[in-house]
């Protein structure tokens, strides 16, 4: 049986409306990922969308930026919970013959509504934290990974903050990285998921 042009058009409109209604009911991707690490058996919770901070480097090359990416992670090893910022420090500038973006002795400080939150490494490896493989993917091949100790209160504070930036303190001078990609919605979902309200 064939459909006439008018009847086929009506069927097409009905199918389109049904498809639109179905897609409107499909939930957006989950902002928090939870899984059991296959190597360590720790329960890992991670905010899917990172905070990305950038500073312009037009002094070195046109349309160039340095970046710091932060993602909140909870590691639960048999009920003992710890919190981390998984970070990547990277650039669109080829630094093979230049100084590192963050050199030894430099400090990174996350500033949330004027409150400074020092980003300090505790010198532990992923494995020592109970993580077999990094739960976050490097944004580019040359990105330098870092782990910074965190606590749930400060992560929640960052998620609620109106203004965020990172300061790189180097030899007494400060360079600001402004919020370039906003992951605060995922961070809020992360704190709610792990019991931080």
C-alpha cells in the first residue's frame, strides 16, 4: 500500500513530533562518573566537566595560551575517602627550547571569590592514592599531569563561587589564568554526589 503525498506528509509530521518528544525526554550526559578501579578496587567518583583556566601569551606567539585544567576526584578505599584535583598544565606554545610553564619553586593558587586555595602536591603517585589509571584524559599529548590535595569543603566552595581564577606565582610576580571553560555545574553535581550538599 502506498501513501499519497498528503498522507505521507502527515505521517512524516507525526514521526518528527514523536522523535522530538522522545529526544526532549532523554537526559543529558551525567555530569559525574562513578566506577570501581579495576587495578585497586577503589571506588572513584569524578566530575566529568573540568574547570579550564587560560592566560593569553600573545607576547610569545599570536593566538597562544597557557592552560591549567582542574577536575575534582573522590577516591574511596574501603570507606576511607580522599579528595584530589586532577590537573593538567599545558600550552599551545611549543616549549621545547623554553622554560617550563610551571617551574620548580613556582606556586599555583586557585582564587575563589577572593579566597586563596593553594594547589599543593602531596608527592604521592596515582597508585599511592588508590588509583590504577588516571580517571581524566590529557587535553593534549604534551600536557603535564599533576595531582593536588583537596578537601570536600573547598571543592564545594569553588563550585559555588561567583568568580574564579588561578594565580601562578613565579619569582615574586603573579600571572593570572582566567576561567576559560566553566565546569562549576559538574563540580556542584560532584559535591552533591559524594555527600557535600
